[in-house]
C-alpha cells in the first residue's frame, strides 16, 4: 500500500487499456494506474461533462466589527439567505481583542461576463453594513471559482463512456460537503463496493440541458479597445487588424501580446480587472496577465503574438 505524488506535472489526456488507465503528461511521459479520478474542480476534457457544468466567479469580503455586536457569547456563527444572487455570512476571530471579522460572500456571476469586478466587492460591503451597522471598512477581499451543475447536485462517479475513469465536479459552491461525499463514493466505486449514493450523483444521470448552449447565448458584447488606451498594470482584449488580441501593459509600460482565443474550445477571453487575468466566458478557463493557464479546462497557455 502507498502512494506517489508528482510535483510540477501537467496532465493532458488519458488512455484506457488492458484493464487500467494511462495518464499522459505534457512532456509525453506516462503514469499507469488501475483507476484515474479527476478531482480537478473542472473536468480536463473537451466535452461530455464540460457541457453539464457552468463556471461562476464568487466573491467574499471581511469587515472588522465589535464582537459584542454579532455574538453575545463569542461563539462563531453562520447565516445565509436564499436570494439570487445569494449571500452568506459568518463570524471569525480578529487579531484585535474585542473584535471579530464579519465575512460576507456571494454575488456570484458567470465567468468573463462582467466588466467592473471591484463593484462586486463594494456591493458586498454595503450589503453587510446595511444589516450590521457597527461593521467597519473592508479589511480583506477574495474571489474564487465554482462550478454549478445543471440540476444543482454534484457529479460524482464514473466518467460517462469509460470503465476506470472517475470524475468529481459541479459542487455548486458546496465543496466541503461534496468533498467528503466524493471521497467515500469514488473509493467504493474503485473497490467495486455497493454505494447507495451512486445513482443520485452519477455523472451519467439525465440532466436538464447543455450549459454550453446557454453560455453561447449569454456571451457579452465586446467593445474592443486600442493598445494606446491601456494604462500600466491594465490588460484588455484589443483589436489588431481584424483579430482580437489579449494585451497586457506592465507597470513599466512593456506590452505583452497573446491570442485572445482560448485553446480549449476557441472562446474569446475577457479581462478580469480584480484578478488581473484573462477569463474565458464559455467554460471558465483562466489565464494570467501574460497568458499562462491557471484554471482549466484549458490545458495550455494563450499563444504569444
């Protein structure tokens, strides 16, 4: 018994053969195993599961607040609403005695389809102060990425059309809960054990339609800038001839040009002002300001121009 960890290793594809699975890496090296589990937030594949999930950016801010104004006994607390977009609130200790941090999150939105990301943080802070009037200014802010399934239930189990490949995706922001379920369920499936949850979470279950079609319908209208309009530290998709180009102007004024076409399924990326990244609105792939991939399903960078 035991395991191996491969650092700085980029997975590209897999092959099923001889009752096992071979993972193919970007350097053409291979790793052989009896089973492969893709617990990668977003499945690293072209279609199949990709069309069943939709990528959202989610936001959170933390405001300093007197502990006495949110809890009479100092215990931590958690609240959430059922709005759309939703909000959740929890209290966690502050480094200063007598104070806590009020963590407020939500305001989720589809990846790559919003221009003013900072506005989301401001709206969360305002929403919090309207309800907890003792709350001060925002001390911390954060954003992350979640995958929603087409029916609100995570996909956990055997990847459709395979024998020994397993997938876990579409957590709908409930990653801690589904992580525990996924670990137990996929382990049982690999070991050939019966699990009463298998049908409920099966990636092959009937679903309510393709998120891909909806994503293509809701792509934002793009107003392309000129490179000369960019200020240092800013990026955007600009026009160069007839082609859209992803451009970043660094703090010293240096220009970095890349194709604006996502290598996954050829969507056009958009500039994320909060994270200083280029995000694809079709399936949620994200790239650094210089084009390096940081979030799948894309497996490679934006090609330099």
